[in-house]
C-alpha cells in the first residue's frame, strides 16, 4: 500500500523544474533491459542458425531503437499526456476489434494486424493502454465500496473480452493481474482481490471436485462479510458471483477455449500423455534446461537449441535456450537482473509524486513480473503453455517496443520524483 500525497504538495512538485540529465542514458532501468535484449539476441541466433533467416539482428536493432526511444520519452511529463490517454485507449479497442475482421492468423490464433508497411499485435498495446487508462480513472480515488469498482472494471473488461476471444489466454491473464494489482494499490481490501482470484479455484473445483464447493462457497461469503460495511449485500454478491462462475465454467470450457488451449491445460498436469504432440514443448524445454548444467554448453553451442528440437523457441521458450547454453549460472544472472529491475520499479512507485504516476509504475511492474513468473514456470514445467512472452528476451517487435515505451514512462516519473527530492 502506498502513501497518498497531499494535493498541496503535488501542486508544489509540479512547479519545480526538471533538469536535463544525460546520466539517465546509463540508468540501470535502461541498461538492464538492453542487456537482456543483447543476450537473447545471441540465443535467437543460436536457435535459428542461418543468418539469412534469423531474427536476431532485428531483435537487437529493435532493442537499441527502444532504448533510445525510452530515453527521449523520459523528458516528457506524463501529466501532459493525460488528455491523450482516452483516445489512445479507444484506438486500442478499435484495433482489437478489427482483429476479428482483418487480423492475420498464426498457429490458430488471430492476433496481428497488417498495416502494409508493418504488422503489429494490438493485444501487446492493450497492456500499456489498460495500465494508463486505469491509472487515470483510479487517480485520487480509494476503492472502498462496490460503486468505486464500476468504472475501473469497465475499463479493464472490454479489452479483456476482446483479447480472450481472439483467442489469447495469456494476455487476458496479464490484463486481469495488472487490474487486480492496481486496484490493490488503490487501497482496495485484500479480501476483495482474493474473492476475484478465487474464481479460478471455483472453476477447477466445479470441474474436478464439485463436492468441495459445499465448503468453498461459504468461505467466499465469509471473506466478503468481514471486508465490507454492507454485511448482507456484499456477501450475497460474492456468493452469486462464484455460483455464476461455477455454472458458466462448462460453457466456457466447451465454447470459449480452442482445442489446443484445452490440450495445453490438460497436458500441463501430465505432458507424457502426448510426448510427441501437445506435451512435446514442455518435455523438450525441461530436457534443454537440465542439459545445461551449472555453466551451460556456451553461447551458440547448445545441441538441442541448434537442432531446433523446441518449436518456437525464439519466442515463448527463449528461457530454455538460456538454460542450455549459459546453464544455471546464466539463468541466475538473468533472474537477478529481472529481480533488480522489478525492485527498482516498486521503489519508484512508492516515491512517485502523485497517485497517477505511482499507479502507472506499479501497473507496468505487475505486468512485467507476472509475465516473467509465468513464462519461466512454463519453460520448467511448473505451469501450462500460455503463450506469454518473457519481457525483453522473447522475440516480438511489438512487445519489445511497448516494453521500452513503458520503461520510458517510468524513467520520466523517476526523473521528476528524484528532482523533487533534491
């Protein structure tokens, strides 16, 4: 939970001048993402081999472009962008809607728009757009009643629906998590967060252990009772929500998920059921990481990576190439880099000069952290294959540019919060 700053102090902050600081070009917040881009560039080279068809050069060049883009964005005060956030959000929704009519389909999912000169993935833009718009509507607001939730949930649910039915289960989960974290940062009771998160368990119980709901649903009612002033209305709403989720789960499973998504969720529990089909990714990924040992086989020398044993390894499974070629120590180095970056972002969120800026930073940090955890868990067999990229490392130009734009906004917030302290 973050401390709210008085409006008087905010006005005083906004009147102070921010000096041009070239030192931000070498800020760890910028250098760590660039380091991850370069490392993953060599891994992509190793995966794809042939220079003529490799995406490694494109990945590195896009990373350097993003690096300088983030640096220049750091000189733009985010308050000056407020009036553009709603149009940006609406344009994102339009692009997500156009996917259903003009989208390019890859591997059974229709997620890309082709604009002639270039193609991009609107769902990646939707992550940043949702963070910025939620920060706008949650600014100076404390979530303490059901009425306070209406507008934030409305902002989040529209892109979520458009992304979920593309289908893009991974990005839809990211949108849910960043929304929950930003609501918590706005002082929404933790019990309310749990009530929403527990909807996942309600679905699982209904499909596999329906008798557990006899005890589970009353527990949900108790959480709602102890966390709200409305001792009758809110528990009834919470219980109704979970009963609806339970009844809606079979319909969602039957008609909302594609067959390959169902296979991924089932094979996560037992990939050996189909070792040459849906379970192949998970098994080969674990073999590659395990074969790396302590020091790895060396960059560009991974046998499984060079022979392309893992399909789409340069995107969602880039961490398996890291484990094989740089070993346990290389994985720890990358994990420590991510840890340092996220820790730095959380500190910036706590010291931001306004709630609006603090919410932006924590929303971006939540987006990065969730993607890091789920992607790595996926590659080591602790989570299902969801198509969530590893920030700054998985190949994908739209994702990489959006990530660096996010870093640029954070640098802008950090620069101003730091100058106010000096």
